C-alpha cells in the first residue's frame, strides 16, 4: 500500500512540474492591434518614433520589443512593469512617471549616470544605471532610497 501511495505521489509531482514548465514557456505572439489599449497608448506616448517589432503574451502579461532594441513588460491589464533600454536613455516622459525623490537621488548621488532599466514592483522601484553593471538601486513607491543590491 505504501508503495502505491508513493508511486501516485511521484506521478502527481511529475505532472505538476511538467504543467508548470509548459505554462512558463507558453508565450503566444500578439499583433499590435490585439494589445490592450493601455499598452498601445504607452507606446505611442513614450516611444512615438519607434515601431514595435514583436510582442507576446504569457501567463502574467505582455512582453514588447521595439525596433531600437527597447524591451518592455506590461501586466495583462496593460500597466507597465519593466523598461530596459539597451542603446538609449529612458525618455524624459517616462522619468516624469517616477517619484521626484527617486530622480533627485539618482541625479545627486550618481551624477552623469542615466537610468537604463526600471522595474515597477508593487513595493517600489528597482533601477539600473548606465555604466554600473550588476548594481540595482531599490526605492519604495514614494521614491525613497532603500538599498543597493549587487
């Protein structure tokens, strides 16, 4: 009896792991027209001269890539969660969406550095700066500096 229960438990765990692995890679391409209106508005507002080259939908939202190499992530409702710039700096219009205390801290503490990545988390923001690889600045939702993760 114990062997049968053990076999059933192992089979169940294997099925759960296989299901999670399949769900994690279940990205579906999405044409621009099928993106949520909030995503389209964000793109036309902050990146008007950059064409979308690819978008996909996964279990938690949308991933979008622009022609200039910018990568963006959005929730399933269209709220931005991450912006990665590879060759350019974050547009001023996006910086205006961030708390002024965060922008002031970066300007004062890291003069001459530009924000190249922003992650919008429920608790606050994670920011990476140009020329400072593997260094993340953490801020709360009000833009108060919390710590550095490296």
